[in-house]
C-alpha cells in the first residue's frame, strides 16, 4: 500500500515534517502557496496540514479529490470552509492545546509587564527621558489573580 501523501502548506516547525514521516506519510512541505497553486496540486494529497495563512475554500476542496483530512496546527478553523469540507467527506481537525502553554505564559508575561509599567517606561526611555521614579509599578507578590472565561488557556495559567 502506498504511503498517504500529506501537504504542509504553511510554515511549521521542521519537526512537523519529521513527525509525519515517522508515522509513514509521504510529506511535501510547500509553505506560501498562492490559492491557484494550492488548487493545482491539492488533488494529489490525502492530508493537508495548515496554520492561518492557507484558506481551505470551497474552490480548493472541489479540486481535492483524494483529500480525507485537513489538520489545523492551531486553535481555530475559521480559515476552513467547514460546510464544504463536510460535503466533500473531509474531516477537519485542529490542535486546541498546541499553543496553550505558550499563550498562557505570554498572557502572564504581559500582565507582569503592565503591572510594572514596562511598556510606558520603555517608551519614556526610548524618548530620551529617565523617569525612574515615575514608573514604580505594582508588586505582585502575595496578590491573587483570577481568570474567567479563558477556556483551555485560562485553565493552564
């Protein structure tokens, strides 16, 4: 039996290509395809791995005669025409936890930056001022932070 062919049409880590290959897939890594270029070649693949740049439209799916799955390396699937994919028998999936830790850490880093007034202090310093007493910020030690309604990411923070 031939190996399933997978097209990675957006920038992904080189490790993504290795993972597909380790699992028995024949992988083509072609980030940056224009819509017409994608339509011209998508019919050769059983799998399509995307991020945000690739738009999987009804026109793309009409050309994807062998396509069985679209995998979105990220949280949402708003760049995939779900109704058309379903009509073509294509499963659409995402990786909702793929960047949750990174996003949670980034959110905490931004909260620290705002509490310590780092953006304003940086702008002031870049403007040639040295207003160290103006930007004392707030200490976060012994403070409690509550997150409400943040889904997967909020549960990690």
